[in-house]
């Protein structure tokens, strides 16, 4: 089907092409990515924008000996296709296929794994230093998106790399959203002269001849001041100040320019930054015209661009959050919303549209988001900070030090709690309940449905301290009429009994309380009696009245949760029952990382679907 792409089995095949062949390859790569993602959804827009960059890097650099480090991984689809994974890319983000992100176990070309942002500079610096210490002739390139550059980890990496003198090239992929545009003729002249081999050899010769001392310092200051004045409008002054040699901006979607510049930069020494402009969604009109929904569009018709929506009538938890937050904000002028670049994903866009002055998207900066929220709370506001559960791990210290230690009333809403499906191990929010239940002053709640999420969010209005954590899953709820539900006050440490029963008590967290109730009903229908089922709601403080009741009536307990068994609800209940004659078993996330698959398949693998819980009841009943 593809004249060039079908002949590419490794980057060595790319290096045999002429410039016309490279242009054709880029065009075919885009078409292939679009068609694969239309049927098998993935992160589309970023990968389309970075095609020429990736083709150019594999063309100029001797991969896998030379190392390419990607940030976040959303950009890396062309990289995967060019590195021997063309056919299996059709099964991208599936269990029988490959991960949607760079994965060191998957390919020798994946120099470092990445699921979240801002790691590439630090990791690439480590690879560069490792090569230096071992005397290896390796080049290291980090490709980082401009949104990721705003995060603290990226700046920590820049700060260290700029003074390290490491042989490191950082490619800043700027999609025209955060760094100024290029500066025309002066920019073109500057780019040519600063990447010219003769210029750089002459500069090195002068530096070595002059030697250390005041004359060299004076010349260096004169050069830096002159160059900084020229590149200031293109964003280079910041990087020059950090110790980098800055080049660009260049057109990152022009393969000829990309190859030319990379060739000029390849053999330069020391820390360098190449600033490139790209277009997110490049080459696919719907994605270019409206990049936000085409970041990860789900299934769509590749010919028309029509997106294929889910057939479920139940609301997504993220939309429940977004609408309830807006409803709360209308009632209380002190309510504010904070998110680290996830406004669309968590539906905080509802609040942003009606109350833009009370909405804060702080960029990919989870740590800042939490401390900023703490500051808002200290100033008398009522912050609702929404972070994807797996990304909240980056702000663990801030949650302890800046919120819990000062007992500030911050509501932390963790979207995507539990198993998230095709994004896989890097994105599962399965450690939150275990991680945060150990923190003094914290409340950790797991609503079992849309109504409870609404109840908990309203209850967060009147908290006196915190953090007050509400974690809820990705995807659709139970199909309840939550919009007409009158919110109820939820008292921390109070759960509820869903089913009376005998023999076995099931203590469940989140929506899996409903799955446990379904399994118990099935068992009772077939056997005349069945287990009791409790919806714990709060992981911390746990409902001790329920635990005491269970300990006095049952000898066997099964916990069910979409979090890690070690330290989560299972750990909580096992600790409490340790000195009682009660056997505690758990269904949840085992002590391993769960790979990409559908949420349905992942839940079955972990024993969290109704059938698996039923089978566990049968097994425990035989031994009870």
C-alpha cells in the first residue's frame, strides 16, 4: 500500500533514502498513523506534528547506538513504526500489541520509558554522563514538548545539564503555543552561522588559544550579550543563561531543514538546545483545525474526520465532576478550580467558561497545583484541585507538607482512579488509596457511583482541614439520574450496608461495591443465601463500626478495590482484624504492573468484574 513505508524495517532503511524519499516517507507515516488510530484509538495530534523530527533524528543519528529520549511519549508513534514495529503498531495500546508509550522492555530503540511528561532532559543527561564515564562514543538527544518544558522536573534537568558540559542535544518541540515565533531574516542568518562547522571550529580555536583568564571572559561576555540580543525574541536568552548554546527556531515540519540542522549540530560538543516549530495534528485537517479534541480523539472515520462516540447512556465521571463543580461554584463565590493541564480531560472546562477568573490551569505542574491550592485555601478560598490519580504521585510531598501538615481545607479530586485501560501501567491510578491513607489529617473517599461523587463534592464545601481526597474511576458511571439527585452530607468514616447476608462479608470500595452486590445477589439466587456487602466509601477514616460489626458476625472477609492490595482497603481491614479470629482475603490490583488492555479485560484479570467476584464467593464459601 505504501511505496516507501512498507520497505522500512529499521532506521538503517531510512538512512538509505534521498530527500524525496524522506518527504514521501513522512507523508506515508502520517497517513498510516491516522488510519491505525482511527480504528485503534491513541494519541494522534502530537505524533502527527513530530513526524519530520523523528524521521530526521533517525536519519542523522546512528540509533540505537545513539540514544533518543522522548517526552511524553505521545510524540513517539513515528519512532515506533520506524523501529521494527510497523505491523504490530496496528495493535498499539492493546494487550496483544505494544504500549502506547516508549518502553525499554519493548525495543532497544526505546532508550528510556515515558508515560508522563518532563522526564526526557534528566534521563538524557543521565545517559550522556553514563556514556562519558564509560568512554562510549554515543550521541544523546532529548525530544521534549513545550508544554512539558513548563514542569519543575524539566527545569531541574535544564539547570543541571547546562552546567554539566555533557554532550547533549535537547530538541524543544514548540507547537506555537508557548514560545515566541521566529524572527525572520535575522533568525535565518543566526541559525546558519551558529550551526556552521567552520564558525564553530574557529570559535573553539579562539577559545583554546586565548585560554582561561580575563580576556576570554570578556570575549565570552561580548559574544553572549550580542547573541542574546539577537535571539531574545525567539526565546533563546533563557537557555543561554542556563548554560546552553541555543539554535533556532526552525520549521520542524520541513524535513530538509530538520536534517540539515541536525547534521550541523550532531558533532558539536556540550549542552545544546534546538528550538523547532511544529503544527500539532500536522497533515490531517480536522486535527490541525481543532487540536484539543484530536490529542486523543477515540475512534473516528479517517476519511471524514467524524468521531465515533460511545453508545453508553451513562454519564462519564469526569463530566459529573465538571458539572457539579460548576453547580457548587454558582452557590459559593469562594470556590475555585485548579488543574495541571487537564481541564478538558477532567471537564473543568465547564467552570472555565462561566467563571474564568476562578479557574486556574497551571500547566503540567502537579506539585505547583497542590501548593498553589494550599495557598488559595490559606487565603480563604475553597480550592477544588483535580489531578489524574497516577499524576498525583508527583505531588506526594506537597500533599503532605503543604496541605496535610498545615491542615488546610483543600479538596483534591483524583480522576482516573483505578485501572485506566489502553494507556496501561504508566497511567493506572492504583496506588492512591494506599499512598494517602497513611497521611495525618487526610480524608480518602472512593464514591461508588455518580450520586456519591456529587455528595462528596458538596461535602467538601464545609471541610475545616485537609487534604480531602475524592478518587473516582475513568469512564462511565452506573447510569443514575445524578442531576436530579439532592446532595447529601457525607460524614467521613461512615459507610453503608448494601446487602444483608451470612457466612462472608464483602467490604468494597468505589463502583466495585455495586459489582460485589451483583455477585452476592447471583449467589443468593442460586444458593438461597449469600454474603453481606458493605460499601465502605471512606478508606480513611475507615468505618470502624462496620469493621466491628463484621468482626462479631463473620469469620471470613473479602475486600474488593481497584487499588493495590498492599496497603489499600485490604491492608486497612487486615490490620484491623489482625488480633481477631477473622480471615481476610482481597480482590484488587496484585503486586505487579498491569499492561495495556481494555478496562473490562484488566478488571477481569484482577478479579474485579462481577463474574470473578462471584467465583471468589463460591471458592470462599466452600472453605468457610
